C-alpha cells in the first residue's frame, strides 16, 4: 500500500524566501508528526497533529515556522523568511490512533531543504 | 523528561561477527522504546519496539534488544552482521504526553567484508 509521501523531495531556496513543505500521511492515520534532521542537531521533533489540531507545537524553533493540517489528512509545514540554519531534511511521520496507543510511526522519505 | 543516549557514534564490525549497539535511557516512568534504522538515502524504518510486555524484543532482519530496567539500557544486538546491515541506527523513546519520538544521536554501523 501507499506509504507516507512528501513533496518536494528537494528544495533549494534563497535566504529570506518562504517555503512550503507538504506531507501526505497514510490513509486513515490520525496522528501526524514533523521532525527535522540536521548535521548539528540530529533528529528533532517539531510538531504533532491529532486530526486537524496541534496539541504539541513545542518543537517549532521560532515563529517563522508554522504548520497546518486540513481534513485530517494532508499537512503543510511553512517556513517564512528562511535562514541558512533552516537547511535540513524535514521528515513527516504518521501513525494510527493517538499518542496513548504505542503505535509505530511510519516515516516519509523527507524533503531536503537547502537555504543559500 | 525522557531522553536516550547512544554510547557509540560509530561501530565497525566484520561480516559474520556479532553486533552490539548500546543505548541508555532516562525516564521518570516505564518508557516505550524503539530502534529505528536509516539506510543511506532511505527513510527511517522501525526495527523493533518495547512496550512493557516481554523484556527481550525481537525485530526484523535478525535484530533483538533487551530492556534492562536496573541498568536503564536497551542495547541492540544481532548474532551475525551482514553487509546490508550497514546503516545509521537510532535508539528512540516516546513521550508520554504526545507520543512524539525523542531520538538518540545515532550510531553508524560499518560492516567490513
């Protein structure tokens, strides 16, 4: 079956531009997570969605970062006024059920963002 | 707060020899622990998970891990390494509040012929 998909796979942008990263979770998965993987910081949690609401945004590094999820499915992570330190691989994961059930998180292939 | 520490950033073994990747965790309650693997240019894949059932957990590709509460450890082992095991391995604990994954720093496994 289809897994988690992310687009674009690669994004090169200039400092100061805005970018949008998209995640399509596995159909029927109610939980959706965004993570960031960078050389200096390893793998970091950004935000968690349960349905369309985001009960945990504690990992967003600044107010330049925002995310939304519509229809309990697709999610978009937006980074405004990108900085070079935003360069990383952004990973999306989805999971059936909510956090009280210990379910596997299924990861997408990631979007590699490079800010010049 | 929960955290994990992977004790080795790089492990090198010869093909056919045992693999040991070490992980210690910190948690104020009984944690759920995972090992994920990331092959070059591939996505993260779950190897195995511990959720307070059996302390010895078997995963895919012959890997297993043992939860030792007295040692706060969750080491990953495999009796015989294969070339295809070369990858980055992450020990992970899950937050009780939102299920978010908290990753260790990763261990790069090199398998020599």
